[in-house]
C-alpha cells in the first residue's frame, strides 16, 4: 500500500519521497556524517582563506 501511495504522489501529484527508511537522522551514523561534513568544510575554509579555523 505504501508503494502505491508513493507512486501516486510521485507521478500524479509531483511529490517526491527521497527519504531512506533505513537511515535515521538521529542515529550515531548520521551524527558522524554531520561531523565529517563540518570538518571537511572547515578544512576547505582553511585552504581557501589560509587561516587556521577549528571546530572547538
């Protein structure tokens, strides 16, 4: 039933459900991914502006 509703939403109502049911936003993995993204962004800022920025 859920798949039919998703199909109707996607193809008839132009709503897209890209949510991954296996991935929880409050999981330890999600926290790790957010931290890694922040560290990568800080590293990019440091390289781009040649300043030493830290997360702490």
